[in-house]
C-alpha cells in the first residue's frame, strides 16, 4: 500500500452504509431532492450539479439505466481517487448504489484506471463482501431494490476519462469522445440513460445521504458547497491528499502541506499548477486566491513549483503530454498542441519573436473554443497562463548559435 499523507477526512467519520440505509428507506425522488438540496457539484472537474444529472437520468425514457463510476483518474498530479478506492471502497460502492436507486438503474460499472490494476483484487473483495451483506444483488436490505456492480479496466489513455470516450471504451470501441448532445443521461452506455460520476462525487453523495443536505450546504461558499479533496504534490514538504472546505485560500493549502513561509522563512514557491496539466498556473503572488468554482476550480490536482523550476520546461512537459494524449479526432487539438510544442522549442532556443508568441497565444485561445472535447478545450491553459505570468522568464533565452 502506498503511504499518503492526509489530514482529518470527513469520510473517516461516517457510519458504514448509513447513507444507503437512509436512501432506500425513502423514494428515489426524495434522494434526488436531498442531493439537489445539498448543492453537491461534480468533483471530476466540470462541477456539474449532481442532483440535476441524476434527475435528468431518472426522467429519461430508457428500458435500462446505468451508473458509471469514473475511476480513470488520469489528470497529472491527481491521486485523491486512488486514496478513496484503497481506503474507502465501501463508500464508493455505497454512492454508486444510492445513484442506482435514485435513477432506477440495476447495474453499475466502475471504470478503473489501468495503472490502478493493483487495486482490483481489493475492490473485488469489497464487492463480494457487500454481496454477502445484501448491500448488493437482489432485494437489497429487503427493500425490493436490485443492483450490482462490476469493474472494467481502462487501458491507459487519458482521453478515456472524458465521459463519452469512457463509454466508447466500455463498449469495446476506440476511446474517442462522442458528439454531444445527446448527453449520457439520455444516451449513454449501450445508448441507454447513464450517469457518469467521479469517485469523489459518489462518496460525497453517500455522505450527504448520511449526514443531510443542510450539513453539506452549510460548508463551503455560496456557489461551491461542501468539501473537496486535493492531491498536493511537487516542491512541498508534505505532499498528499488533503480535505479542504471550498473557499480555502491557496496560501492556507500550502501551509497545510508544509510550506513554512509564514514562520519567517522566505517563500520558496514560484508557482502553483491548479487542476493538473489541463489547469492553470498561478504565480506565487496570487496565493490569496481561493479554491472554489467561482474562483479557481479544480478536479483536485495541486502541483507546487519551487523557485528554481524552469517555467518554460513546465509548459513543455504539459504540452508533450497533450500531443501524446490527443485522440486526433479534431484539428484544433491534434495540430494545435503540436504547433504550441514547436513554439515552446523555439522559445527554448531563443528563436521565438514576440509577434510569433502572440500568434501562439491566439492559437491557444482558438483551441479553447474550437476543440471538440474538454481535452483540446483545456490543453493550452497551462501554456497561456505561463506566458501571461512568466513572459520575461520564457522570452529571456539566449539564441542558440547554429
Ligand atoms: C480529457 C478528460 C479527462 C477526464 N478525466 C476524468 C477522470 O479521470 N475522472 C473523472 O471523474 N472525470 C474526468 N473527466 C471529466 C468527465 O468527462 C466527467 O465530466 C466526470 O466524470 C463527471 O463526473 P462528476 O460530475 O461527478 O464530476 C475528464 C474530462 C476530460 C475532458
Ligand atoms: S479535442 Fe482532442 S481529444 Fe478531444 S476530440 Fe478533439 S482531438 Fe480528440
């Protein structure tokens, strides 16, 4: 088992399956009402309201419905779902079962990141135990509700975390995003109504059913209710998984993970990448900003860069990732990432003019709006924010004499 530093997690305080017991003692519409009242938003990154997603799937006309737990966790710097799968697997399956009850599904699928194959045996054991305890299978807890869960492995592609590519992959096709609409809630796995939720979202849904919508909504901010798990890594003393309340300042998060600049030592942080490779790079001067959907949203990845990090190298690293991971379906993403990476290499050699840098910025902005899916719509963000905040550093290279 990998040791992960963490603070006190709400999930450790919950009574086992209290949320499921509360849910199946009511009606599906009541469960959706409670999740909606809690204002829980998806923790996978996009922040779509969970209750509304479940309502749409519950109302969809479909002879079969599915619950998919997105455990692909491919965003660089994100490893909070790994902790949930290893330490709180019962809670993940509880959340899926509650989702199944709410939308009228009998089947759930956990799509597990290929790199997490080592967790498979543990997860299968937890599933088997839940079947023995009548928390899965037929007539769950004697309430006439049938639901079971299976696990399907991913194959290592970042794009398969995008929900429609994930569904294609589950169906045995190449993992490429679908045209949307229609959305999975009405036309998902096997073209049936499907909810796709992040691992953490499902855990919070179970927590909400256990502790109540009011408890959850009273934490966080007006537009970002509740709590968020963060995976903190990079140049920081205590990397790990930490729970915060939405609205927490970046500076407080850094101190939580061992940054000591408050104690009088000079700040060693140069920048913080929030949201992984597809997120934004925040310079140290902006550590007063907050983690919240209305300020800086994140699926959970926080990567700290110390003073001696080369920000152009950071941009290059992320762009290499996107060139590799683009599915190639649409031109702005397939070609755009390659052109941005070529531009970074020109910058490295001191051969990029300000005029060309501006063209690269304009290309990045175009990719945001012209790409087909979230990968291409976000892949230029790190580059753009590094250009914005570290222009002097990236333009200051010595031209290489040839
Ligand atoms: C390229 C790409 C990769 C993604 N990877 C993940 C992932 O690993 N896990 C995840 O939960 N969501 C991921 N998402 C977001 C999903 O498409 C989807 O919005 C999410 O699973 C919905 O769950 P939520 O509403 O509970 O957040 C990704 C999106 C994109 C565009
Ligand atoms: S944006 Fe990129 S990953 Fe998404 S469909 Fe287009 S090429 Fe594929």
